[in-house]
C-alpha cells in the first residue's frame, strides 16, 4: 500500500490472485458467504487494477510479448480473473444471471484477444467474434457437424487434455521456483508465459459453457414471454328437468300438460342410464326395476312365483333359506325399526 492510502497495482494484483487461490481450493458451496465475499473482493480489486493498467498504458496492440516487461506480463491475466469471478457471482433472480454470463464472456474474449494480439497463442477468430446474437446459431451449428466433426472434436479434446496436463505440471514447478528469493528473469518469463497459456485453455472451456448457457437463457426468456395458448374450458352440461312416467299413457298426459319439460317412461329412463353407464345391466335373475318397467304384469307374476318358491323352501326346511331367515331375524334384533330414518327428527 502506497503512502496516503493509495493502492498500488502490484498490491491489487496480489489481492486478486489471493481471491482466486481461495476459490480454486475451497470445498465450500459457491453460494456460501466466504466464497461470495472472495468473489466480490476479487472483482473490486480487479476493476481497480484494470483501470490502473489502462491509465498507465502498459499494453499496446503494436507490441509483441517480448517487448512487455517481465513483471508486467501477469497483468494480462486480469480480464481472465474477472471472467472467473463474474461467472461465479451469485444472483437473487434468474433474470440477472443472463447479464452476468454475458459480462463474464466479454472478459474471457478480451483476455483471449490480448493473448492473440501479443502472440501468446493463436486464437480461433470465431471465439473472438462471438456476439450475443450469434449464440443460438453457434449452438445449432455445433450440433449439426455430423460424425466427422464429432470425431475431430474428440481427437482435439484428447490432445488438448494431454497438453494441459503437461502444462499444469510445468507451471506448478515454475511457480515453486518463482517464489524463491533469487530468480532469473527468464524463469519468470517462462512461468508467466505458461500461466497465460494455462488460462487460455481455461477461458476456452469457460466460453464453451457460457455460450451454451446464454443460448439456454435466451430460449427460457423467449418461452416466458410467449403468451400461453388459451386452453378451451370444458363446458358443463346443463341439467334439464324431466318427469318419469309409468307408461306411455302417462307420458302423453304429462307431455301435453308440460310441453316445456321433457318426459320419459321408466323403461326409456333406465335404458338411457344403462347407455351412459350410470346403471349396470342386470347380471342375475330375480325381480328388478327394469323388469317392472318393461312389463309390470309379467313382473308381478314373477314376484308371486318367487314368493311361492321361497315358502316351499321354508316348509321343506331348506338349509340355505333357513340360514337367510335366521340371519335376517338376528339383524332385526340388533337394528330397531326407524333407527336409520333421521329425516323427520326435531
């Protein structure tokens, strides 16, 4: 820290580096207080550091990496750090996430553009020219590459993975050497150059992920903004009162007296209920409402015949009939007449 409380660029960079190391090694959830505090601290210090770099005019598009002072090479990493922090910043609403994703993406592209300009590595022009409008097209085109493109991508990723593993080991070794008291300038330059290449790989991977996320968020917003199709409401069938008559004669009489109210016979009523599933067709023999509705006289004869057969069974001490009679007598002893009728009680 300089005199008078003025912050120095090296101190700001060390704060940014310290925040990155904390986030890179922590096992806490990304939404935890400590993680978010490190992110905010890193972003605050990073913004100040980038502003100071611009004011000091440390970098120029006309320079090569060899022309940059050794101790200033590390400041090329600042946009990459900012992309890393911004990508992991928590949001209260999903609507705010799209802005952070695009901001993080812009930092990574700026970092890659600087590395390409200084000849650290050759960067694909498609990455440097990505725009929000091109996100959806990029996702669609990547998905339509076909089998040859997929195989090539797989081979490139395997090669990139091996190179990254070797680079990580080399940078780790150089980092330990740089921390020593006396270090050659060439070792420092090799370390910072390796660090920049390491972050180039990380930035590409992050851009690929952010590119997909921007497209997905765009589709989400589009879906939310579309008016939902109005679902046709089910119309309730209106109930029309009708009168059940005993036979066609009563139907004629009531129909003449009440022309506005439809009338049906019991037989027609029953058949309609069977048709719409309200009543089940008869499955056993014996007296039933539908038998009576079809032919009252015939049904009366059937009832009389049924009563005679029952009386004969009782006289002959039929076991089944005796059991039914005793069960009914026991039921009457336990259920006094009128107990179930509560309608007329005060």
